[in-house]
């Protein structure tokens, strides 16, 4: 299911990244999730929390272009 319509990111991609150890900040930088309209933020954070319950999920905004690099860890 598509979670971030603006960046076309689905739940499986977010789950894979979370299981690889990426937190919400990493997800924003790597995939651009919740960097445009922001409507997906709550669901993306929820997926991360479900996949890694020991990881704290805090709200931090990023105002830049998504980076590429850590996504290879999630592959």
C-alpha cells in the first residue's frame, strides 16, 4: 500500500528500511517521506514503531532534498 503519495513510497519499503535500522529522520532523508505535504508522517512513524519497538520516534522536520546512501543498507 502506498503510504507517501508525494514520493510514491509504500509500506513494504518503509518496513524494510525500519528493519535495517533506519529511523524516521533517515527515512525522510533517504526517501523523502513526509517532506512535502506531510500527510503520511503519522502512518510512516507507526510502521517504524511496529518494526522496531525499541527505537524512539520523534518529530523532526527536514527542509532539504532527500539524500541517497543509507537506502543501500535496507536492500
